[in-house]
């Protein structure tokens, strides 16, 4: 979890996506996340986290529905949503938190 803390303390916005490959909604989100990462470039980060392989982290963040998307900025959660999101919405949210 110490690496996780380092990621959160970055001054760039960080989009965490908790998913599970067995859930169809999670699978359809992958191309959307590629679009978001391409649009944000090196001004932010998009990180996918398999909830099954990271149970302790998922429990600590109370992830109950997959996919769950969370944006952190300077160590603080600034946005959280469960379920599918479109690329334009996520890009706009990330851009709102750019320096």
C-alpha cells in the first residue's frame, strides 16, 4: 500500500478504475480508458486495478460495485462513481483537475 500512497500524493490527477474481467461493463470500459489516457497524456494518470487481485485495497476503499472509478488529486478523493462512464465525461473530469 505504500506505493499506492505515493501515487495518491502526486500533484497530477489520478483516475483509478476498479474492475473485474468477468463483468461485461468492466470489459467495455477498456477502450474508453485508452481514449482518456490519450487525451490527458502526461498531465494525469489512468490506472486499472483488478478488484479480485487487490482485495485489501478494494475493501479499504469500500468498492462494492464494479466498475468503480475514482479521481484523486494531491492525496484527496475528488470524484467517485460506480458504473460505466463515457470517454468525454471522464476526460472533462480529469481536465477539471489539471494544474
